[in-house]
C-alpha cells in the first residue's frame, strides 16, 4: 500500500437475491479510486460466512482470541487493516440488513477510532433510516461517522447503466471522500501516537 494513501474498505451490506448493492458499490469504488487518496478494497458480505449465533464472550474483551469462523477471516483482516470504511446499505423495513448487523457484531476493536461513511439506497427515503440506525450502532463501537453521506431515493428509476442519472452525485461523492480522507489521516495519526482510551 502507498503510505500516502489510506486503506479504504467498502462493504456491500446486502445479501438479498437480486440486490442493487453491487451496482452502487462499483460506482462508489470507482469514485474512490479517482479520488486518489485511497487504496480501495471491496468486501461483499454475500461472500462471507456470517453466523447469527455469537459466542458468549464479547469481542471487545476477547481481542485476538475471539472465536470467529474460518470463513470470516477475510472480513476480519480487512476491517483490522482499514483506515476508513464506506458502508453501502439498502433500507429494509426502515432499517439496515441483518447481514450487516451480524458482521458488525462479530467485531469491535476493528471499528474503533476509524471513520465510517455511508452510501444508502431505497425508496422515497433513500435509505436514510438505515443510516440513522447504523450511526447509533457504530458510535457505540467508538467509530467516527461522517456527516456527508450519499442517499439514493427511488434508486430503481434514478440509475442507468451502472451510474446515477444526476451528474451532481459525483461532486457529492468527492465531498464525502474528502471528509473521509481527512478523518482517516487524523485518526490514523492519533492511533499511532496514543492508544485509544476504550
């Protein structure tokens, strides 16, 4: 990895058949690569073994001894090495998918003192309810959520050929990525200088 770049992990949060998430993810990953401030890694939760049953111990206290399934190794390694995250999420019944909650709950320190931005899609609300819930959850894990996210209302009519029809979204994405890069640099320096007081 280029030391001048931040390791960005983009998470595809939906595992539903016929999901639109990979389309949105491909576009935001392209924007992140064009930004040139990031080394981009895409993690698709549909390709990860994420059981809903959790061990009795908390990952916060178990640390490296936490008994995760072997199929989760790639996800854990990606989260651990990340300087920043973009979570791509739909909105299901005014919230985010169970797959995403399970992936979050299997980890703790991997999120700590790292910035998280959100790209959401859905019906009229564009996934904003899902993001509000995610902000609460990730704040509990000591992550830093980015204010300027992207929301795509009525995505089924707002995209064509893998891109949003509104050209302004490229500018909105740049704002998100600029803020994410600033926080990624500031928090990486802070983590390297002083252990986070969790």
